[in-house]
C-alpha cells in the first residue's frame, strides 16, 4: 500500500467520490480508501484528494502528485518529503 522511494513515498489509493465528507476510510483491496466530497468532474475529485493527503501528511500541496489513475478510482500518488513510517502513523 505504501512504498518507499528515494525522495518520499508512493501510496496506492482507492477513491470514493461524492461521499458525505472527505477523509481516510481504512483500506480496501490493498489500497488506502479515501472518501471525497467532490464529484469526479473536471478534476475536482483529484484536487480534493491532493488537498486531503497534503493536510493529513502535513506537506505542501506541491509535494503530492498523482502518478497513475488520474481518471479512475484506483490511483497511485507520490508524496515527497515524508517517510513511509511517518505516513502510516498519520494516515492510521
């Protein structure tokens, strides 16, 4: 689910758009489950995902980038400036 890289981590994420409220909802199928209030229209859900992860991991938004799955529910997200252990502790 969370892989270490030389400059940070890569997280496997499963997104649920149009949820009642945004936040992490555990794991599903080996991926971090993230509920997003935004609909998957015009990149709104992706922007909210970046904001939610940046807030939870205490990094700037520019440190969070979607590596793959930009148009799907299963995504891989790179976060620089944080260790895998630190991310596990903050994401629960």
